[in-house]
C-alpha cells in the first residue's frame, strides 16, 4: 500500500492525503537503471521518503478539514 501523509504545521495533526495500491516497485524492470536530475532547485516545502525514484510536479491543492 502506498500512503501519503501530511502534518498540519500549526496543530501537528496527521492526515492521510492519498492511499492506493503500491505499483511502482512491483512493476519496475530490474534490468534498467534510470537517473533523473533537476534542472533547478526551489524552496523545500516538504520532505520524506519515496517509494520510487522519479521526479514529479503538480499543482498544490489545499485540503481543509471538515468538522
């Protein structure tokens, strides 16, 4: 299972932001080695460990807690 977590910077609450079956490692070709490089670096917003070694990008969507 591939699960992504986020911590609220003000309250310290922990949230699951995405969960799906793991597919990256189980489908990789063990005979192929790929290397990705960033063209430039920006400000680090979050850090952690990844399942795969790919570089991704996308639009940030703020999810607010519904009470």
